[in-house]
């Protein structure tokens, strides 16, 4: 899949907290 998906998931976790 796309590598951006993994980065987005990590950024989402940081932004969600």
C-alpha cells in the first residue's frame, strides 16, 4: 500500500492526543 498511509496514522495519533 502507500507509505503515506503509515505516516498519516502516526501523525493522527499525535494530533488526536
